[in-house]
């Protein structure tokens, strides 16, 4: 089994030293979904939520969250992100909204956590914006779907 990079020889958590790593272009894509009642999805789609633009607010929240990942996840490095996009769209006929975040950086460490954080906070914001009318909303299937750059190379989820 591979050694965990955030654990030292004594078993203590520590921030990984990336100073010797090559500066490369790195990208990560994460996805997640939010399931809700049909009426709630219609309300969002038609822009009738009392709190305002649900999709726009969730998109901005995800972008802001990616930029603050190091403040939320204890051992993440602060990064000067090159690009963060959050795409939010209705999916199929199962009253679901899918969120996809793409994060890019040129640096010495990857942006998987930033992409996952962007998706998570976007999904939470979707919930927050309409929870008053639909308490049964379900958030899930948050996962890394691809990454590129760095020593470990490319990952593509099945």
C-alpha cells in the first residue's frame, strides 16, 4: 500500500513540502448532483425562488469556495488559481441538477481539492436557496472525474 503523503514517519499529520516539485499545468474536474421535487426544479428553472437567482448564486459560491479551499481543508496549500468554472444544468427527467467544476493552476501541487470543494459548496448553496420549499433535497455523487498534470499524470474516472 502506498504511503500517505500527509502523514510523517511518526504518524503525525503535516503539510506536504512541494518546494522540490516541478511547476506544471494542472487541471481537475469534479462533479456532483442535487435531487429535488419536480416543483422545486421548475421554480429554479423559471427563476421564481424567493431568494433570487439560485443557479447564479450557486455558481458564484462554488468559485469563491475553490479560492478558499486552503482555509477549509487544514493541509491544503493556498494556490493562485488560473481558472475556476462551475457549470450547473438540469439533468434528465429525474428532477436532478448536475454541478461540474473545472479548476486550473500552474504550480507545484494539484487542484483536486479545489474542484471538489467548488462542487460541494455549489450543491450546498442550491439546497440553501430552496430549502424553505423542499426539505427533502438530496445531495450526492460528489467525485473527482478527471485530473491532469503533475508527477502522477492523468486520471480519468470510469
